[in-house]
C-alpha cells in the first residue's frame, strides 16, 4: 500500500517533499517494530481501521514516534 495523503506540516517535519504514492517503508529503521508495521499492513489489506504507534525516521534518519491512523 502507498501513501494517499500527507499534510504539509508532516512533510515539513519529516523532510520529504513527495511521499504520496510511495510506501511507508521509507520511514522505517532499526527501532521500527516490524510486528506493528505488519499489523498496519494486514489491517489495511483486510480493510479494517487501525491506529498504531511506531518509531519511524525522518529523511535525515532522526527517529520519531509516529502514530498512524488508517481509515477504510
């Protein structure tokens, strides 16, 4: 699955300018919990809503806590 929308504030914070249409894998790094990332992916595949929190990384590789809310 790919990003459908991201706010300008989020893009500025993360340092990305063009993330729409791309995978969120670009945000993952050594502290990203693979089980939580998989739970988000599988919920989206089953068309189920989910809210989860991960450690992700900015374009400059700075870790941040990221709460993802997926609506279907």
